[in-house]
C-alpha cells in the first residue's frame, strides 16, 4: 500500500469510533496535511487522493473488512462521490440502489473493527 493510502487508512480507521464517522473529502485532505509534512500537497480534488482511496478499498477487501472509503463523503450531500459507486456498485440498476448499498457499507464500517497496519513510512504528528 502506498504511504498516502496507509495514512488514509489510519485516519479513517480512527474515525470508526465516532458516532458519525463520516468525513468530507476536504476534511480528509486537511487531516492528511496535518498527518505528515510529506502530504502538504494534497487537496480534496487531487487525483492521487481518489487513487489512494481505491487502494484503501482494495486493502479492506484483502483484510475481509467493510470498505473504509464509505466514510468519505461530499460536503453537500453527505454521501460519497461518483467514484465510490464504480466497480461492484456499477452493476446496481439505479442511483437509489447504489445509495442503499453505500448505507449498508457505512453501517457495516461502524460495527467493524479494523486492524492497524503493520508499518507505514508516514507517521502522524505527536
């Protein structure tokens, strides 16, 4: 996993304990910039952010845990952006079914426990 994806995983993993663990793309970018000076270039529309979120989703599948990227939402709708619904969600017949599937993912993330990653070259500030 890339250092950026590992940082996102850790930020999202820690949010699962909150009553409403959702985080906007902008808030995630801000927390990444605070997480490490190496990530000062990240902003909420940065293509690398979306690539790393997909990487986190892949890691969640590998670990057989719900998808942590379900926590990352748009500020206006409080639901994920279009990229979240690609892949396995693409086969769902309409937007309502996609949103219902995301809500199931969100509830599963809230109930799950996520293991810490073994190592990362990025460390949060102390």
